[in-house]
C-alpha cells in the first residue's frame, strides 16, 4: 500500500515510522556525547589533581634534584593537556556534521595528548609511574570514545544523516515552491498587463474606425494615398539608380575636384535628402532638377564621377530622359495638384483636428504594439521559468520519495500542495 504523505507532514511521518529505531540511535548518540564530555572532564580534573601533587612534591623534595625535576615536568605536562582540551568543540546541535567535527576534534586531542605525555615521560621516569599510567588510561579512554563515535557515524548513525539529507531536500523543496509561487505571480502579472494592452488596442482601433468613417477624413486619406503613390512613382521612374551617383557628385564637388554652381549643389543636396518634397516645390518644368541632372550627366561623361560602364550608361540614359524628354512632367503636374488639394483639406479646422487625432491614435497604437511584443517576450520567459521550476520541483519530490523509501522501507507518494 502506498502512503500518501503531504510535504509538510513528511518529517513527522518519518519519525513516527522510524520511532523505535530512531529513538535507539538517538540514545546511542546522546550517550556517546555524554561519555566524551565526562571523559574529557575527568582527564582535565585528574590533570588538576596531579598538578597539585607535583606542586607539593616540588616543595617537599627540593633536595632531591631528580625528583624535583620530575615533579616540575609533571606540573608542566598537566598544565598543557587541559589547554589542549579547549580545542574540542561540542556542537550546539547534535547533527551529523557537528558530530563528525566533534569526532575529529576528539581524535586529534587524544593523539596530541598522548604524544605530549610521551615526550614529557622521559623527564618524569622513574617517578610517578602509577600516575602516568592513570593519565595514559584517561587519554586512551578519550581516544577510544572518539573511535566509537566514528564507528557510530559510519554505522547506525547513517540513519541520522539520511534523515538530515531528507530535511535539507525538504528545505530546498520549500524554497522551490516559494520560487514557483513567485514565478506564477509574475506570470499572472504579465498576463494582466498584456490583457490590458489588448483591451487598449481594441479601444484605439474603435476610435480610429470612428474617425475613418468621417467623409472629410476619407477625402483626406484618399489624397494622401495618391500622394504616396506619386512619390513611389517618382522614385521608381526618376531617381532609381541615381542615388549613389548623386552622392558621388556632391562628394567630388565639395572636394573641389569637379566644381558646379552653388545653387545646383544645394539643389542636389535637397534632392538627395528629400527628393519628393523638393520636387513638389519646383516650378513648372522643374528647372532645378534638370540642372542637377545635367551636372550629373556631364560629371559621369567626363569621368569625374567614376562609375562602371554599365552603370554610367544607365545614369546617362536616365538623366537624358529627365532633361530632354520631360519624362517627369506628368508626375510633377499631378503631384502639385494633389499637394494643393492636400494643403487645402488641412485648412479646414475640423479636418485638421481629425487628422491630428488619427495620427495620435496611430502613434499610440504603434507604442501599444511595441509594448505587447515586449510583454509577449517577457511572458514566454516567465512561462519557461515557471515550467523549469515546476520540473525541478517534481524531480526533487521524486528524490525525496526515493530517499524516504530507502530509510523507512515503506512505499509513499509525496503530495505537494
């Protein structure tokens, strides 16, 4: 039968399931720690007794130099060993990490104390033989208890380490759950923001559609559309393949390699920067453009503007069409008519206001669309993060189930609320 255990109840469930075995292990642990404490205390107390005895002997046997030196050596030895015992740190909590550190401290203290006793023994013999044997016995007891603690940690104490490992994983699981809750909150917040922008988009579209139903706006947009088409036509028929040559003409002219009249150079700059706007400002016959094209044709023919033969031929043909054949006359006439109609429509205050409102709405719509794209990208990252944390949560829960099964021997399924 599989036990359904909530995460929050797993610690209590394990302690209840392992109660008899766990209680015995904890008693062994507590007994060992108590015995180590008593053994070190006993060793320190015996050193105190032996130190006092040595002091008395030093006073009474000053005439016996050998025994005096032995008593003095005992006094120093029994002062060093208690100081060494201060290196043993008893853990505040009896977890296996603290016990392992205690075992290392105890073993090191016992080894150091035994070595120190052996070093001083040469100065003490043949006196205090029984006392040194008793001191050695107390040190050996400390060492033996350190070995027993090591054996406990390697044997029955592994149950404590297993439970501590499960506790650590449960703490990690709690943190992961908190991270998942935070990720879910973040994702929901982004979804709300995205929903708000989508609702705002509907409002903006509705307001724009209401403006577009106005007859004045319809007329304005029709004129604007025709102007855009004329601009494309001008760039296609008049300036296609001429952009780079015109920039080269300006470059060689400004360097002084091919001088052209100042007004022609300024017109060329305007046509490079804003070709359609400059074209609309031209009077009938567009003389400024023809002057620019004539200068360009001559510069190409003379080689001052260096182009590949095929490109030079195309430029010459295009400039001849503009200068001699008046190929742009129809576009120029129609564009100027549309521009006048465009300007005339904006003289009407209502139309101007509606156009401005429409522009504002489109600008807001563009900004709203950019915000939506950012939010969608952010939402994808938030979903991926939440999914990743969820997978980590599931994997860690399975690890805990496996560890708990190994410790308890019972089948269980962990419920994550």
